[in-house]
C-alpha cells in the first residue's frame, strides 16, 4: 500500500514535532520518545494484523509482551551454577512431569468414549499427576529460590548474545498464542476478549510469583544490552570530540549516541516488518483474510477454513508483540513484571491502532508515534497549564491544591478525548484502510 502525499505529510509533521522537542526540551527526551514510539509501532503492527486483517479482538497484549521480555532473561542472562546444583534438575523433571500429565489427560480424552468414566479417568490422571509433580517440583523450587535470594534466587539463562533473544521472544509469544488460540478461537469475539485478558493475567501472575524463573517481583537487572551504555561511551575520543562540536556535555552526548544506536536497530526491525506486512496484506492471502473479516459466512461457503486462518493470524500478531516485548527489555536492561499493566500494554496499543487507522500498517505506525508522544508530554503540559490557571489563587487554597493534584490525570483524560474525537470525526483513523 503506497503512501500518499497526505500520509507523508503527517509523518513529516510528527518528526518535525520530535525535532522541536530535541531543540526546546532535551535531545535525550526526543530520542527516548522516538525509541518507545518505534517499539510501540511494532506492537501496534501485531495488533493491527489481528484486528485490521482478521477482526480478532485480542486484549491480552500485555501477556504476550511479557513472554517476549521473559525470553531475554532466559537467553541473555548467565546461568547460576549454584541454583542449578541446588534444584535445577528437579525443576526440569517437575516441568516434564507436568507436561506428561497434560498429555496423558489428552490421550484419555481421545481414547475413551464420552461417559462418566472418561470424566473420572481424566480427573484421576490430573490429580495423580499434580501430586507427583508437586512432590518433585516444590522442594526443587524452594532450593533454587534460597540461593542468594538478595541478588539471584533463580536459574538464570543461557548466556547467549541478547540480540538472539528477540526472535526467541517472538517464538515464545507465538507458542503461547497457539495454545490460547486452540482453546478460544472458536468462541465469539466478546468471549475471545475475556479469554485473552484472563490468560494474560495468568502469565503476569506466573512471572510475579515464580521466582525461580525470573526472580518475580524482585526483578532481573543488569541484563546485557545490544548497544553500549552511555557510561561506556563517555571515555571514547570520538564521543568527546562530538560533544565539543555540538556544545553538549560528554554525558549528554553519550546518552544521545547510545539512544540513537537503539533507534537504528529498531528502525531496521520495523522496516523489515512493514515490508513483510505490506506484501502479505496485498497478496492473495491478505485478500482472503480481509474477506474472512468482512463476511465469515461467505468465506466458509467458499470452502475456507476460517478457524485455522484465525489461528494463523493470531499467532503471527502475538509473535510480533512478543518481539517488541523482548526489544523493550533489552533497551531497559531489566525485567520488571510489576510494570506490565493493561493500561500501558493493552489500552494504549489499541488506541494507537484505532487513531492511526486499523487495517492499515502505516496507520498503526503513525498512531504509535502520535499516542506515545501525547502520553509522554501531556502530564508535564497539564502541570504547566494548571500552574497558570492557579497562579492567582492563594497558596493555601483547597481548590488550587486539587487542581494541581489533578494534573497527574491529564494523560487519561487526553487519551479518552483523543479517542472520542477520532471516533466522531475520523472513525477510520489518520491513515484509513484503502
């Protein structure tokens, strides 16, 4: 789908606004907004594949993003030898027993005819399997979590380059999406939304409470980064020379250079995804997906396996969200399960897709830039506005304190107003599907 002059103009305005942020506020802030906008654009692309291509209402984005972030820990972090010695074998054996229990229940379900005996047999298999798994897994987990819990207390990872965790994060998210899709894609759209939200919360609960996996709420910090840290760049002669040329401090220059390194990596990934998504959308496969989205009954009448196609696009979109989650954890250098909130990783991404234009890949990218910029800038702007409004009020005024305290909620108010205005005056988004 080619971009029109109007579309290019919208992107040009957005980048001009970012340039103004760099000039009048801070270059570091502009680079931070750029990087988070690029990651959000990748997430929005994944959601756009599911909703814009196939009409699947997935509100479990947070869970797939978290799975992608977990992949960074499991791939990039070095293994903890003491933890493996204490209970690594027991944990692996316990996990295998858990999988074997599920497979045994499936075999019983398929082999036995529908009856009360089949239900009792499945129940017995699950209970026995749970007891055996708990007997092996429980002590091993406690032993691992007891190993230097202040800074370790988990098994660690494979110690591989962090960049390898990005595709692995996509694969992990795709695997979870396949399991979710096999269970829930036969449901109505509202039930699918409830199912994906519930499973997303389960994923986050596992990350928070299973400390042997990724330290839980204690967080994993010090993760290897694909780009040098600012403190590592400061001693370099070319960085110091660049700082002198620009008239910036060395620390500020190093921070901007490091951020632009991430920007380059993220732009490469986004460009590849856009190219693949555009080719897919304009292929016979893409036309088939849109036909299924617009009229499932007609598509079924033409012999299309709608459930299978829905599963395919659900897995693809979730894999893209997992990729973005891995990229974000790599940039932050830490995994913090407590930060995976539905407001940030589900609601905001959906607003990006709707504002940008669902069904249009370029619209999803533009929506990500616009909404993330507003998300960052609205709260300080609201604070500044409230200070002007209350400048004439007495310092001890209850109304003044209330208005200044309300500035923190300007983000939510602005997101709601932006969404309402778009739905009223441009329901197809800034760059509509053509």
